[in-house]
């Protein structure tokens, strides 16, 4: 059913953010992208322009030593629509050692013109309520 093709597209899409590869990001993302990023703004963002700007200006940092892991990944396929959900954990080597950050994501992909593209992203904190993490 194309599971490998969907996962491959998703991994190319995610890696493009951290490698500053705006061409691959644009290729794997629909121009009609809509998304919610809770830490950027509490409103929906539409289109590619904001993210291409962020990628080209290294919002994810300059570290060459990074990795991401998808915790508890799930794939649901409905004809030409796929929904992937997971906790994204990003690890980086910094001058102060290794850092980790995580949040929950759902990404919706559609198959159009025989290729998969991300059309919607929803991100939420990976900690329990209340909104802010504990001060521990």
C-alpha cells in the first residue's frame, strides 16, 4: 500500500528542515500547507513562505551533529491520504553537551501526481498539562 514510500517521504521531509535543504522541503510539502506550531504562534499558518524563510535561516540551529527519533510512530492510510503521528525527539551536540527536545506531531500527506506530499501538520507539547512544563 505504499507504506515505505510514505515513510521515505516523511524522513526526507523532516531531514530537510535540519539540513537546511529548502528544495527538498518544497518538493515534499504541498503549497497548500496548513499547520499549527504551538511554540511559534497560537494560530494556524498557511503556505510555505514562513517555513522556507526559517529553513534558509537555520532556525533549527547550526549543529552538524543532530539526530531525530520518531517515538511511537503510527501510520494510517486511507486511499491517497496518509496520517502519521509520533513524538518527535531531536537530539543535538552543543558546546554544553547533548540536548534533547520533544513534541508531539501529526502530519497528513496526500498522494498527488504519483508522489506523496505533506499538506497539514499539527504540533503539541509532549508534557502533561498545564500548558507550561514544570520547573523541576
